[in-house]
């Protein structure tokens, strides 16, 4: 598999894992849906600026999309918002936030396992 095919596969898998349509990614990035399709089908490579837009829209790093780092990670506006809110929280609130994040992560892993079992 070529580097571009790896990128295309990761882009599609990340979008699907987030239950997003190509049109959702297009809207969040300001790109045409046809461009998203071309990226996912290894027909075209995104520019550096468009790569950053894709990563931000999907909440991952550009390194993950390009190189498939070991974990997807979180990036983009959602993470910045969480950090901004967390800065004004008490220690007890931060503990609750951490527990809630762990619960959501577990829910996401269970959902992915169920989906992978149904394929």
C-alpha cells in the first residue's frame, strides 16, 4: 500500500469512526464533497492547508493522517474548547471531567468493537 493509499484509508476510517459523512467534513473544512471523495479514494492529495483543515475537522493530528501514529489523539477546536473550560474548573470538577472522558472513551471503544464484529 502506498503512502497516499495509507492516508486515504486513515482519512476514511477516521471520518467513519466519527459517524460523519463526506459532506459533513466538507462543510467543516470549506472544501467540496468531491474533494473529500478524491482524497479518500487516493485520486488526489490535499495541500498542506487542506490537510490541516481535514485534521482539525476530524479532531486528529496531521501526523496521524499522514503517518498513522500509534494513537489517533485529539486536536483541533474541540480540544481547545475543553482546555479553555478546564482552566476555570476546581480540582473536583477536573476529576469529574476526567471520569466522564474515560466513560465516553469506553463507550466509543465498545461501539467500535460492536461495529467491527458486525463486519
